[in-house]
């Protein structure tokens, strides 16, 4: 990376694939000491746009990608023309080095890749001969040196026109031999974490027809795992998809969840489940069902998630966490089950399960981290504290999460934004929540679930300030957006409607609130289940509203049901009853009805 007169040139390595830009942006981010690998590509672009100079040239093997929102392309630096000289006129060692370079990807090439690739042809003096060949090729314009200031690696670039000439003029047998040697060298390099260009070269060599299928699979798997370790989940997913093998396709479906493509996860696991059932491959079927269930849960389709995994006979037989799972996979599965239990309102069971896994996670990451299982576990911890009524504890955990993500430059990561939502729950003034809503709308859109959830929090704060009309206006807009973007019975849509009823209660519009709750309960029961705490709370509020509207005959069964449900229960029921009393709702009910609730 060079900086002259506020012009920043970033030479990026990669192929023209859907995942390329995410990988390229991650590489550029490293030049600015920003750890952005866990973000989706669009968010990485926005963050980089804030850090880069005003004029930016993105050059990929001499070509500029399509301009992306937030980045202005200043100019296009065209690649060097093909040299007039014939590569066959160069010395033997130079021809071999050129051939090896041409079977690699259009990415920076280092000596630790080149020398092993040519050692079979150049013999024991390969390092010396390769060094002399590199100097010769530099001098004649076949290879361009790259300035990697601050690193110990010397890198060269083979311009595309030169690579095309070399492939046309050198014999195919030489290429086949060099591709196989390069595959062996890259496989050795990929046994440990490697620079991005090594993964790109591995994929290019794996695509060479002379490379055996087994070695091709090993290179692709190593590259995919490397991308995932770097946090470039989009590139890892695309790489797994190039292998038509069940475990690779399952890994791609799992990463679809990470990059936010839940529809792809559902679509891609369906044939895997069918094939595994046909082949009686219990492990693959169990894993594919789990990925599908997580996708359905994230989409708010709890009944489908239950059918495909949580209540499925295979899972009942094998258990939700079979003994054959590895430690990392078991931890990932357990955290997903914590979330599944929480969204179904089974907070006590979720807490027990989370408490069982937290000690291991804290031992592995004692100082916290924005990577790995720690932030996932801490977010669930904060959410369960909030559900238990410990808002101060929830805010403390969420605040630490936001701080860690912010220090790493991951302020827009979905987990960071979810932690911001927990913090917003404890705000007493509308302005901080409005800022959070504005940020989420700018980054994810007004119709995104995380934005709409914050609109519900905004309405709660406005309600507490007595600004009922403004709160209802916020919720009316959010309901239209949620219904259109997510569906009439998505959990977020239901939460928006429920809050509209609560605001009407606070405003004293008992009849209007009762109408909202009466229309809401059937949809809640279909989506969440009749025993979900949110459904029970809606029925409690409906009973209160009916009683205040002098419809005691209809109110009493609902209030008796609520009293029975609260008997001996831990949070959140006592908190709900206290909140209702704080609003003087229960205290103002007709005497016979109010006596249903113990004081």
C-alpha cells in the first residue's frame, strides 16, 4: 500500500467470484489495522469508506472492480502489455519459474510457493536457480515486484497478459507437472495458517485438470477452512460449494447462517437431509436438520424448526447433542439451543443450558473476545438477564460486548447491534434510542428485523414518557414495514402489535387495547405456542382491558388463567405483575377481579 498526495493504492488478491469482494476488502482492512473479517461485505465497505482517503483506487490484477457504494474509484491502472519477447527465449530455470507462476492465481506470488513448485525440475540447486530466474524475469518485465514494506516476504505479480502468453507457448506436459508440484507445496503450506494469497493459489491449482481429485479436495478444504479462520465467511462458503461432497455442502449451509442467508441454509439442507435418510447416514442427517432448524428459528418459523429438528424422532433417538459430536461443534450446537429455548419462552431451561457451557467458554477466552463462542454466549447471557428482570446486569454484559466489538472495528456486526438493543432496553430518554434506530436504519435498512426491534424499544420509551400518540405513530409505521418485509405472523410483527396494545393501555384506551389484543392472540399462539410467556402476558393484558371496559364476565377467565400461571413461577411473571401494579392497573380493577392476584 502506497500513500502519495492522499492517493491510496491497494493491490488486492483474488478471483472474480461473488465472494471475492468480501475477501479483498478483508485484505485491505488489514492494511489499516482493522479487524473487519467477521462483517458482511456491505458493512466492510461502509467501515472502510470511513477510514480510507477520499480518493481510492481499487486495483485487482490491474483491473478495477465495479464501483461499490461508499467508495469512489479515482482511476483505473491498466495492466502492463504482454512483453514482445518470447518466454521460450529465456533460460531453462526462468521458463520453469514462469510456468509455475502461470498455474497459480492472479495474486501476489512468494518464493515459499514458487521454490517448492519448481524444485522437482531444478533439482537440489532450486533455491539458487529460482532466485536467479526471478531476477532475470524481473529485468525483462515478465514478473513485477511488489513492495511489501514492513514484511519479510518478497512478492511478485505475474500480469494477466504475460500469463496468457506463457500458457500458450509452453508445453502442456510442463504445466501438468508444475501444477502437481505446486499442489504438493501448497498442501504443505496450508497445514498452518497462511496469508490470503496462498489460499487463492491453492484454489487456482486445485482447478487444474492434472491435479488428482483427492488432492484437489484436500486443497479446497484447506482453503475453505483458512478463509473461515480469517473470518471471511463469504469466501469460505463459496469455496465449500465447489465440492460436491455432503460434508462440504453442509459446511456451506452452516456458513449461510453466518452470512445471514437463512433462505439458502433452508434450501441447501433439504437435499442433504433426503440423501442422508436414503443412505441411512444418521450423523449427516442430524447435522443438516440442526442447521435447517437454526435457519427456521432465525426466520421466526419456530413450528418448522420444531418439526425438522427439536421434536423430530431422529433427534429424540440420538439426543440433541449426540456423543459423536466434537467439542467445538457441541459448543456451537448448545449455544444455538440456548437461543432456541429463549425465543420459545423457556427461559429457565435456557439458563440451565447456558450455565453449563459458560465455564468452558470463559476458560478458553478469559478476557473476552469479539470472535468465537464468547460473544454469542455473552449476548444470550445478557438477554436472559433481561428476561429475568435484571436489567442492570444485562446492560453491564451488553456494554462490555459493545466495547469489545467497537475496539476491534466490528461496531456494525450483528452481535454488536443485538447488544445495542439490550442496552436500549434500559434507556430512560428517547434520544439515545432514536440514535440507535437511525444507525440501524442507515446500516441495515428501515425494514430489517434489528431496526424494527429497536422501533419497539423506542415506542416503549415514548410510552413511559407519556408520549402515547408519537409511540403509536412509530408502531404504526413499524407494523406496516414488518408485515410487508417479514410477514403477518413473524415474531417481530407480533411484538410490534403487542406494544401497540400496551401503549393504548397506558393511554387509558381500554377498549382499543382490548381489540388489539383480541386480534393478536391467535397469531401469537400459532407462531409462539399457547404457553409462551408473551402469549400469556397478552391474555393477562386482554383480561385487564376487558375488566376496565366493564366486561368482567369475559375478563375473569383470562385473569384466573393468569393468576394460575403466575403461581410459584419465577421471572418473568412476578416482574409482569409488579409492572402492572406500578401502572396502577391491577389496583384500579373492580375488587372481586383484583383479588385474583396476590399482593
